[in-house]
């Protein structure tokens, strides 16, 4: 790990207020989820997870056919599909659309895909006013930060900090009550909705057999973003497809429960094209931008493509002991937590942040709660192996190889292992106390061992399992 991420992580660990905010917020989400997925609340929860995984697996196996079907269905309903290789192509399309339609103000609902390509910043650089309409995203926009969490972007902000941000940026009296803060944001955003020319959303799901964009939310801002402006543009990754409308029943039961602990989110919108003749609501123009941005590269890796199963619920981050300590901003890309640890290296390349797959305890909590059963620990191990292979190609370290060979030799010889365990027990008695290894001669604290000790300490060796077993069996015989 380079020094800069390590410094930021240490600052986060030393910030008591931030630690409390992260732990309290994720703790609430964990408890809410636990209640709604309990057997008495949802008896078929495990069956739904397995079914969701099979649907995702089938969809990715036949993604080309479902993408073509989706495009045909959108066009049959009066919409247009735009294919984009990367963020630059998405921005180019929207800039050209905005200039052609005379748009100046764009409202945007929460979208991790748009965040992934820096869409708001790209459009602002072309002199468009772009306003985030999700309350958490709006707070983050005013604070000039990026989201802290996939579902709760302002998770790290206290109500007092939000009050200060609103007072400074909006010129309103400082309010610390969340209800009053919400009213302040609503008053500002309502005017933006009424004046906006273009509304941009992401998509929770895309339905191939009816060309529909599905949005789930709790605030209603996405629904206004899609209906108040005269143009609606949905930007979605190509992996968001599901084959049939009836497949939504599976995913909607899982998404709300995994994300916020709700049986179902407050608003579920299924949108398929522009306003029809005789309809009073809806946009005049409807576009779906299908984004690649590295997804086809991930798709080609059959042993790792299940990363694309993710439905962006954030449950893995909530349960991850690493995320709950270091928070969202210490992950290098927009996706934080365990899903970020497997998505970022695959989308951006292992050389970008090679330390990331190692920032995990491999406890398996992420896999236990993932609604589509992504095997995150397995993928982390595979990515770690790739990092090690790449490093080995870059610089051959004969001492490291020799150390692991020696370790393997010892671990396959029980008597040698037992003798060394006894020696370690004599070397570090209980009187040695914590951090005993750090007080050994400087020779032992050099090189790789010193780096290892920067992040952890070696516990005092106690009685081995063999010793404990012998003692127990001896007592039984007596």
C-alpha cells in the first residue's frame, strides 16, 4: 500500500466522531436487514437468493441476445437506445443532446453508474447546471465530496455538519433538525425540477422483454426526475438486464431488504418510453444509454464475471469489518466495501491499486449477506494471486520464495512443527506481554517482517492444539 492511502486510513481510524457515525449507521442497516430476512419474516429468503443468482448467470451467458431484445423493445415504444463504450461517449451524447434541445439545467437522481464515469463533472465542464436530487447526493454535491456508501452517500455526515453545509452553500439560517433540513432541500429542489430541461437517472434493472427501465427509491426524486423535464435519459451498465418482467418479483424482494431493511422501497417505477398520446405525465423524449466501461472485459473472465451480478444493495459494506473501520472514502474508486475490492481491480486494472484485494479479513460476512450470492472471498483470493504473480514477474524475490518453501516444508512435517511450537512457547512466555515480537533484535524486524508488523502484532504463542488434545484425552482416561 502506498503512503497516501495509509495516511488517510490512519486519519479515519483516529477520528472518534467519524468512527461512531460509520459504526452507528451500518449497525442500524444490519439490524433492519436482519429483521426482514429472518425465517419468520421471509421463509423463502435463501431460495430467492439462489433464484436471483441463476437469473443473473443465465442473463450474462446470453447477454448479447437480451441486449438486442431490449433495444428493439425500447424503440418499439418510441424510445431510443444509445451505446457507449466509456464515460466520454456518454458525456458527448448528453452534451450534443443538451445543445440541440437548448437545455441548460439538468436534474439527476442517484446513480452509481453516473458516478463511476464522473458524469456530473463532465457536464458541468461544458457549462450545464447539474443538480443532484437525492437528499444524500445533494448534500455531497454541496460539500464537493464523493459518495461514502453505495446506498447512503452522506452516511458519514452528522446533522450538525449538514446544517452547516446548508447554511454556507444555500444562505439559509442554520438548522440542525433533520426534518427542517429536508424541508430546506425540498424547497430548493422543487424549483429545479420545475425548471429542468433534462432528467438523468440510472437504472436498478432493465427488462429485456418489455424494454423497461426500473427505478427503486424512497424519496420520490427519481420519479420527478423522469416525469417533470421534457427529456429523460437513463444511463445504465449493460449488466443491469433481467430477461422478463416477472423476474423483477425476485429482485425487488431482495433489494430493499438487503439495502435498507425494507420489505419494499417506497417507490418502484417501471418506465418504458416517452409520453404517449393522451397521457398527461412523462417526458417527450426517452433515451437509454447502455454503458460498457470495462464490463465486457469482466464478462470475458468466466471465473470472475459474477462480479457483474451485483445489484448495488451495499449489504456487503455494512457487514464488512474493514469498511466499518476505514469508511467509504478510503477506497480508491466509487465502489467501496467488498464489492469495490473486486470490482475496482477488474474494471480499472490490478496495477492501479494492487493493495485493494488484500484489504480484507476474508471473514466471509460479505458472501453470507449478498442477495445474489457473489463469492466475494473467492474472487479476492484469485485477485490476490494475480497481484502476487504480477509482482513476481516484476521482481524475483528469492528470499520470499525461500521463506514460503521453508514454511511449506515445516507445515507438512508434524514433528518438526511441534518442536518449533514448543520452542516458540519458550521464546515468548506470558511475561513477555503484548507486542513481544517488536522487542526482538533488529534483525528480525527488518524487511518483510517489519512491514507486516506495521499493521498487526503476533499474539503470544500458547499451548498448541496437540498439547491441549493430549491433556484432554489424558484426563478422560483418568
